[in-house]
């Protein structure tokens, strides 16, 4: 990587959500991993699950792309979380 491509990703943000169990964190990860970034040349999203927590790292070339990606992600994360809260107990996978 040259210096120009390294400095391209100037805007970053990290999010960590504790789901209380590896199973719930993995369910949310699987549900959200299929939703790829619409502009991967402008925004990157890296997700991982560990110890019942979903960790997400965002990088973007401009603040507005970071904001839009983060906001959209939190919307679907909230939906997935509410679904687990509503239907998760005793749910067969």
C-alpha cells in the first residue's frame, strides 16, 4: 500500500455490542454479514464475534460516508436485536 491509499481511510469508528451469549452474537453476525457495503471503495466494515460480543470497525474516506454507513448498520442491528429479544427464548435454529 502506498501512502496515498493508506491515508484514504481517514474516518473510523468502532462499535461493540454485548449480546450476553456467543449464540446470540453469532446469530446477529450471520444476519448482518450478508448486508455488504453499497460503496466498498468509500466505506469498509469489519465485523467479529468474541465472548458474546459483536465488534464492528468502520473506515471511510469521508465523514458523511461513515455516518451513513454507521447509521444504516445501527438500524438493522436494532432490528436484529429486537427480533432476538422477542423470539429468541427457546427459538429453534
